C-alpha cells in the first residue's frame, strides 16, 4: 500500500476522518466511540487479510470505508 501514493493518501484520509468521528462520538457517548473503534478494527483486519487475494479491490474497499466515515462525520 505504501508503494502506491494514491492508496497511501486514502489511508491517511481514512485515519484523519476516523479520528474526527471518534472525537465527536466520544463527546456524546463512550459506547458509540467503542462501537466505531470496533468497526474500524474490523475493516483493517479484513483489509489486511484480503489484500492481494483474487477479486479483492483494495482501492474500492478503502474508498467505501472513507465514504462511510464521511457520512458519519456529516451527521
């Protein structure tokens, strides 16, 4: 992933939005922040386990995750 500047930027964007979402969630509900953290961990585990496997589109998976996080951030 680090060898591809586009994927590296997507990863940074995901992290930045995730940190904002967590900070907002934590101010409202610790339970909500924990749930979001679990979701992020699950995404990363799946991404890492699926990377390089046939049929897995890493860029699409990352773009989808970023979109989900952005949707949460806009709420």
